[in-house]
C-alpha cells in the first residue's frame, strides 16, 4: 500500500497543515490512509467502490455525525467541493442530506456493515463478529452496499 507521510505541527486547534517547526510537538500523518484502503490494496474492492466509500466518509465528516464526548466548538474546515458558495451551516446540512440519501440507497440489510467499516472505521473481521455473520461474508455484503452507494453518487 502506498504511503504519503508528512509531518504536522500539533497545536491547540489540531494539526497545522504547513508542517512542523523546529522544537515544536509534531506528528507524522499518512495522507493516503483511509478505512477502505486495506481492502482496496488487496483487490477486494474496485476503484469505483473505494471512491464511493471515500465520498460517503467525506459526507459523514462534513456533516459532523461522529459521536463526541463533549460539545464541539471548532469549525469544520471545508474548501471547495460540491458545496462551494454555501455557508458553513448549509454545507453541513447538504452533506447530511447526501449521507442520508446514500445510506437509504444502500438499503436496510446492507447499511450495518457499510456504516461500521466506512464511517466507524471498524475492521471487516470485527464488524462481521459484531453482527454475528460468518467469516468472509462481510466482504461480499460491503461490496454490494458500496456498489449501491456508487450508483447514488453517480460514480462511473
């Protein structure tokens, strides 16, 4: 799997994009990492399925749907994309609408594994065990769900 490692300075607002300065706390970040790249790198997902999963994950992040322990006050940093020209609140609502539409397109039998692997970042084996499914069945179901999500997002 190809890695794209960069150094980021750690600040109170999060990791700074411009890189780390000498003497400051920093972290190495792999920009190529995502929950689905492991499956894609081993040939279990097509390019279209990976793109659909990444688009679903991006809408999940833009809509700020991830659970939090406390109130989150920091703004979402989104530039360009399908929501250019919208206010931050409108961007969040548009992303939530797209996410809800994609999940509905996947269907009730497929969205469990889709949400666990793409949004929650669970390993496929862990998701299969949590759902009580046989080993290696999640790969097939996830592929079907991602195909439906790709159709929703009109990914060719």
